[in-house]
């Protein structure tokens, strides 16, 4: 049946703009960013408009509510969308933002695609009757949107697997592995592995059982599969000094957590004899073994034939193998021939973009772990076991079971965006702009969680080593690695700051290193290296230093020579409802009226409390151009309690270039 005039805008995605509905038009308003939510309707508004007779809004509401029946409070959920085009195919993509954390740099957390189905490509199933318990009870009116009986469920899934069959899963993995090994030169492992793990789990004991065993000091290098996973609140099976010998003899199949069994099964079916699992291959509660093995973990992942990443598993007690994939339903507009298939866009589609890594989704908890971030970057190949399907990620490509095209949320294809792992490889291979890339990595790393904050430098050691090895004549030399910073640009690197309130300090690390900040926090990068001119001189610093020695008490001091001025911290503004205080510094000189002056303190506890000393020292490190203005950058320091000639960092500051011309004196400052 041909569409009536008032329904003609529903004939195809390109005619949607002809709708006269105000709510629907606001849904398709200007491209969305995190600051442009105003003007877009909440989902409940779309629902009410659909119930009042708007077929366009009814179509959107039915699609969203079918795909996300438990979405939550619809009044606090904003919807917006675009008509997308690729290879002469048009469709409507609707994004759903439930709270501020759901939307990062214009990319919503949940997305639904609406594809128009032609009569030639679709054999129409019967429309559900009014009496059917499977149908929503809505009066039939002109333009009514009906759900088509979900007879397409198995058709939608047939291309990617009956998840009950490991055979299908292994077949897909083998296919990806074969393509990667044969055509990706950047993913090939060295013929002679330089760093074989001290211990591996043997998956075939040759006795007809499913049991495994721990093997030490394997002489000849053997291919192995590594597991990247969340330990969870409790891990029932670990290698300890008390069970090390028994684990060398046998670990029974029944003793293995379900997640460990998954990776052992995958290894067996791929005919890989060994697996590496940190909880079993590193002796827990043995500090000497951890010191050695923890420093080698990056190499262990880097030399693995394959890393299996249990992205969706928060505990080891549940299987990591993904189940059914695409969620979809087919909608039909009564009195027309229009049929629309609404499908959930898999979350992994956004993995291609670096934006995904700057705000990982909650349905993939492994992406929120700091150690896993390095494990992903170090591995040559990763098999992601996600919440919806498997994804293959290597140094060259990103493949998934559903074959979903690249993320084109913003209304245009983005072929120029490389997969994150490929862009990482290319950044290292080019050797250019490594300083900026290091700040990119820190920005993504420091928002991730870590059980033991003392591991903060260990969990970046491998990636820092990659950056270090990529330095050559083509790049600005970064120099030696010094506890998270680089010696040749040390004045610049010292200007890191936190955008997160409520952090605390870890005294095991010197205050001048970002590693001294506990917890997860938003890293604020320094000004661009290319625009920064150092004004201070580093007189003394530690030599190349990759981590602190937890067993040795040592003061990792910097001696910096530069312009410094005494000042006091003063609260310039406060926001009691948010528990926030804005700080500035006062020197008693005319420079106190500087409109460019800003102060960012590191640690919340240093802003309040009895005995809090507001006296500080402001030490200039350099200047840079910001919006055609010269801006001075410096550290805010406070004398330590034990020695008033030694200072600790409490924050950073910026001011006009002239600020240090009044009252400042050149001096050598010791910073710990």
C-alpha cells in the first residue's frame, strides 16, 4: 500500500526532514556535543508525542523501547540522531544519553540504527494481532507503528554463531589468526623470543585428563596465549609459596575458575600448548618474585602468540565467551508499505576511535583497569571477548563478527581514523611527536582503576619502554625516563595537573611525579612542547629511573634553578554546594592584580584542615604562547615539615609573563 501524504516523510531516511512534528525535528537538530544537549528531546517526550499520534516519534519510541526495555528514567534520557549514508545506503542512527558520563566528545553510549527494508529484500512476516500477548496493546489508527513478530531473530544472528558451539568460535579465531599472520607484517613476532615467561601453564598433560600444570624455566621458546582479565573481589585459585610445588605437579580442572577454563579450552582447540595467567604464573605474596615478574609482564604480553581479553567479565567465576549478539526488531507502519528494522549498535563499534579509550563503557569492565591498558598496547594480537561478540584487534586491523562498519556517528564516514592499536604502532614507528603522544597515553591511563597504587609506574613500564625505544634523529629527543617524566623536557613535563578533586598523595613517590597521585584522576596535560620555552634549569635529577624501590628509603630530589617568589595561598572563590574552593596566590606586590593568574592544587586534603600552612613558593619553569599571549608557567611549592630548605609540590600555576618580574629572585630550589 502506498503511503498517504502525511506519512510520505517516512518513505526513506532522506525524507525524514519533511516531518512537521516539532519534537521529531528537534531530535534531528544540529550535531550533538556534550555542551549542546539543550533543545534535544528527552525520550519520554518522544514517547508522549508518539502516543498523541505522531508516527515518526512512535517509530523511534518503539525501536528504542524494544531494544532497551530497562533503560531507566526516561525523563532523564536525551535522544538525538542523524541520517547517515555510506555506499549508497541510508539509515537513521539514534543516540541515547542517560547522564553526563554517557556522552564523551559527541559520542553517545547507546545507539540504535533504523534501516528501511525494501519489499525486494524483505519477505514480510505477519503483523502481530491485537489479541497476541506478544504485542503492545495500542489502538489501530492511520499511521500506527506495529511490531512485526520477531521471526527474524535467528536470521539476524545466523551470520555470527550459535554460541553454544565452541567449534564455530574457534573457526572464527583461526580465520582471523590466519589472515593476520599471512598479511600483517607489523604483527609478526620475532623468530627468537627474547623474553620467555619464567612460568607457563601446560594445557595438555598427556594423561587423558583435563587437568593442567605449572611449568618453570622452559628451555626452548614455545608459543603461548596470555590472558588479560579482571581479578574481581576474590580469586579462589592463585599460586602461593605454600602450593607452588603442588601446582607444578597438577592443577585439577575442577579447581580452575570458569574464566581460566575458557582460555585453556581456546588454547587446546587452537593447538597451543601453553597459557600465561598472572595469578598462576607469578607467585603471589612473594615480594621478590613480584619485583622480577611484575617488571617483565609487558614483555610477556608482547611476546604472546595471542592475548585473550575477557572484556565483559568482572569476575573469574563467569564464562567470558559472548552469547547472542545483535538485538533487533522489525517495525511496520500501518497503511503504508514501510518496514523499518531497529538494531542496537554494538558497543565495540566505537573501539576504532581513541574517544572510546578516554571514556570506556561500563559493560566492558576490563577497559577500566590500568594494567589491562598496557596489556592491550603491548600485545601483538588481542581477541576481545566482549558483551555482544568477539572482536579481533591487532597492530594493523580491527575485525568483529558482525562486520559492523566503522563508527560514523557524526554523520560522516571516518576512514581516516585508524584503529587505536594500529595508530599506536604507527606513532611508535614514526618516532615523531612522542612527547604529545605520551601525554595522550597518560590521559587514558590515569582514568583507569588500579588495586595497588604502588604499581602505577610498573603498569606503564612497558609502554614507556616502547616510547623510549622509538626515539631517533627524526624526533625531539625525550632523553631518559625518570619516574614517569622525560629528562630532556623535564621543565615542561613537571607541569602536569589534575582536573579531579579529592585525590590523595602517595608518599612512596616524589611529589613532582604524577605517580604520587593516588586513585583515578583526569590528567591535564602541560602546554604544547613546541610552544614552551624553558626558563628554569635542572641542576640535579635522578638518572634513568623506571620505578621506586619499595624496600629502600630514598629521596628522589630535583634541584631546579629559576625565578621564585614567596606567596600565600588565598581562597578567591568558593562553591559550598559542590565542596569546591578556587585558589589564588598573593605576594603583596602589584602583580597580585594579574588577571591571568590561575592556581591548580594537586590534593584536596592540602586545601583544608587544622595547621594548614598557606605559605608557598612559586617557581617559574617556562613560558608559552596561549592565544597570542605570553603565559608564565610554574610550580606551587611548600616547605616540608622536616626541612624548610626542601620543598614538595602542591600544585601548578599560570600567570602573565610579567608576573615574576616583581619580587622574584633567582634561587636554587630542592624539590622532593
